C-alpha cells in the first residue's frame, strides 16, 4: 500500500508527491524519499522552494519542450547545485491540429485531445528519448530525483508508471498511482495556469466537464497508451526494450536501488 498522504503541501506547484511506497518485486517495497513527481514550478512560492530544498533532490527531469520551458521558466531554490535534464526541442504529444467546431462540445473536444496525447506518446521520439534519459539518471545519479512536465499528470504520469512497472509494482497499483493525480489538493494551481490559455486558443469557454477531462487523468487515457504499445510491440516490456533501452541490467540496477 502506498503512503497514506504522499503530497507535499505547496502553494504554487500542482501535484507534487512522492510516488514510492508501493509493493514491488519479490515482496519488496519501493523506497520513499527518492522518487518525486510534480507539475511545473513557474509559480513556486518561496515556501514551496524551501520545502523542496529539504528533500535533497539532486536531479530534475523536465519533460517539457523548449517552448514550454521558455514560456514558463521554473523557479529553483537559490544556491541549488543539482542538475536539470531536458530535451533540446519540443516534446509535446499533442497532435498539431485539434480543431473544435461549433457542433463539438468542449467535453468531447477535451476527451479526444487527451486520448490523442496518449496515442502519440509511445511513438514520439522526443518522449522516448526523455523516458530513456530519466531511467538512466535514476541509476547513474545520486540522491533523490524529481520528474515533471507542465501539469505533472500525462507525460509525468507515464514516466512514473514505467518506473513502477520495472520495479515490479502490480498493474492495479500502477493504475492507482496514475489516478492519484485526481486527489491532488492543488487543482486550483493547474486551473489558473491552464484554462485561460486554452479558452483563448479555442475562442470559447470550457464547460466544467471539459475542464475536468483536460486537468484530470482517467483510466482510459492510460488504457490508450497500453493499447498502442501492445498493438505495435506485443507488451510493455518489449516496447521498453526496443524503444527505451531497458535491458536486464538496467532493470536489475533499478530494482537494487529503489526496492527495500
């Protein structure tokens, strides 16, 4: 069973939490205090930065593309001497054209947009590169790590799922960790960072159902990712080996370090 309350109390960061604690391979437990995930830190308060500093995070894996990083530069605590790993290019898994017509409800648009994100993510070369970079960093770098994207739920959610899968966490618990995003107490942070810009681009107001589809995660989003992987590769492990470079040595190194 995971930590009863893995969320860090934050004022300007959405969905910051420890995703350790789950039961993994051979009855061992995923270590806590080493694996963190969140949304972006563009609105991080000084109190947020102080709380993060206490976690001794040495490596940040930023899954956002260069455009997102330029528009929303993350705050880091003054004097932090860790490293940020990122992709020199765009990483978005959104299709280039997702038009909403007068006949389309915002809820329908939002749901189809999110399913499209999870359809493209397994075959997006930028995300394959970043997932591989993240997993290698977990075994090559000392201290705790933080993986984040814009909202800390889609790209980050899949990254955390991959780690837990490799560590032998059950599919049911992987799904529970993925869906735990919807329990984050900071949805207002994501709402103010996301909704106005989306509505401006659409030229119309989102209804509440549409907002939830965009800002939350749902089981069928994760199902879509798995369906695309299984359709092309037969299994998640086969995809991890072929596209992410996860071999027996890397899997064993991750388990040795993150299971107790």
